[in-house]
């Protein structure tokens, strides 16, 4: 059965370790694995907002006329569901799926950048008075599992179940940041990043930032994501492919497809970093799904430049790791000419040879 709070089981393991004939001593590595159990219980929706939804396209004519879809509504029916029906004109009647972009913004308290910009208090459901978002996230009712994770981490530092005290290290705090993000406590994760870790003389690394960026991407909070990217640059923390993936996910979630494409190209030109191949496909799918065929072709043109790459094209900037990355991207069958043409065809568009020159 699902176990949202593994504390009792972890305590039982610790007791068993300390009560054996030959006690097994708890070390920091094992303690971090135990902390990760709290992040392995899944996510909740407290920090989640999608600005789009994917629907089946039942268009039968090229003028954007649509039949009833599976949800009983039609494109452009003005039924007040919050979706921008102007974006649903379908010039590609053969496409199989569409993306409906929403006009509705998430609740104010869900976007950290908005809360930080206005320094406003929030009202908790079914409770009197206003509190800061950070105070709200620290309440037990926000997430019992999150409260248990911090309590367990604190017990480790004081000697849990007969073991010697453990000093939390970078991996420990990164794990707690991940637990916070999975439980929607973004401000608590930011407090660890900006206050707790510096106070303990622990420098955040790229994993710390990537974890928070991935959480912000689920809310499309581009403003705070850009600010964090600037902070990483100023601190000399090198991005990696997961940084780019998180940033692109955030841009796409917010419907900024052009910005996502430019971001991938800028990071590649400045830092010689490429996202996972699935990010390239996601960008093209989003562009085609919203009828931005020209944007999809713009990203295909970027992929074509990777196809044309040869060793030492960029001179001294090329490391062995970078060359291996380029080779892997060139040879990836999912990014081949045939695969991309098939992807365009699925959305009712064409990718011709002249589009890739």
C-alpha cells in the first residue's frame, strides 16, 4: 500500500540497526537515502498549474470548423471555460490533436514571483487571518509528510534511535529541497536555498537550482526562473541539460514557444549546452499543436545546424564531453529527418527539404 509518511518504518530500521549484536552505525550517506524516502512518495498539486490542455481534434474542414469533442464542447463556442478559442483556428484539418491555451492565471498565491513582488499576505482556506506564504507552508496542515520529513531530519542531527548525531550535508539539504518542491512548498525550498544553506556555510550546487527550477516550471513562473538563472550565472554555477530542460518546460507551460526556442539557442551559443532530445521534440510538438508551424520549422533549422556540425567547428570551446553530446544528438533516430517529417505529418503539417535548408 502507499505510504505517504515513512517515518515509523525508518525509525524501525534505525532501531534494528542499533539493537543488533554488532550495531550498524548510521552514516550520512545512509541518512540521505532515508530522507529521500519522503521525496519518493510522489507529488501533490499545491504548486501545479497548466496553461494548456491537449484535446483530440475532430475538425473536418480547413476553415477551423470543429465538431463536438469528447468533452461536449466545441472550439470557439464561447462557453466560458477560460480557453482562448481564437487560438483554436485549425488550418490543418488532418492533424490529430490540438492544444487549447488557457486565459486563466493560477491563484495569486501559487506564483512565487507575484507574491515576492508584492510582498503580500495570503488567506488560508477555512482559516481566519492572513499569513505569509512561508508561514502557511510551515504549518502541519499544508503537508503532514513534509512536516514529518523535517522532523526526521532534525532527529538525525540529535542522534536518532540510539545513533550518533549526523550533520546534514549538501545532499541532505538538496533532498529536503526536493521534498519541499514535491509537496508544493516553494517558499520553504527558497528559504533553504537563500537562508539555511548560507547560514550553515553550504554552497548550493546546480542540483539545488535545477530542483527548484523544475518546480517553478510546473507553474509557468518565468519571471522567477529567469531571476534564478541570472543568480546561477553570477555565482559561477554552470548549467547542465536539466537546467535547460526545466527552463524550457516553464516557457512552454506558459505558452511562450518562441521564447523557449530562443532560450535553447542562446544557451547553446553561450555555454555549449543542449537539453535532452525529448525537449527538442516537446518544443516542436507544442509549436505544431498551436499552429505555430513557422516556429516549429525555426527549431528544426537549429537541429539542422547540429546535423552539419563537425569536430572543431567551435575551436577551443569544444571539450570531449561536448563532442560526444553533438555526436549523440546527430545520431539520435528521434531527431532524424524521417522522424521529424513523421512528427510534422502527425499534426497535419509538412516538413519539406526546402524548409530545412
